[in-house]
């Protein structure tokens, strides 16, 4: 039973990572990275590393996609204004 759960989690990680590479739009990529971080947190928890899973959940699922989204927003704003100044 445990082996089946690990295999399913690994397949979900592989699918989410492939989707993250295949998506072109940065905003959508951030959302897919958030899903990937969540699936990795589940994988780490299944592999009996809950501390690593919680860290991955905080950083990989929330913080990194948030920073990417804020960066994309800032770049689009500066691109619209034309001067490049903050």
C-alpha cells in the first residue's frame, strides 16, 4: 500500500514538473509551481519527512509563487509606463 502511494506521488510530481516547463506565461507558471510545491510537500510527507514537507509547503507552495507574481506585476507595470523607473 505504501509503495503505491509513493508511486502515485512521484507520478504527480513528474506531471506537475512537466506542466511547469510546458507553460509559457509567467503568471500561469507561478500557479503551476505552486501546485508542484504542494505535490512535493505531499511526497515528502509520504516519505516520512514531515519537517521538509512543511518547509516545502511554506516556501515552494506559497512564498516562491508569490514572489514570481509580484515580480511579473512589477515588470508589466514598468513596461507600461515606458520610463523603466520604479
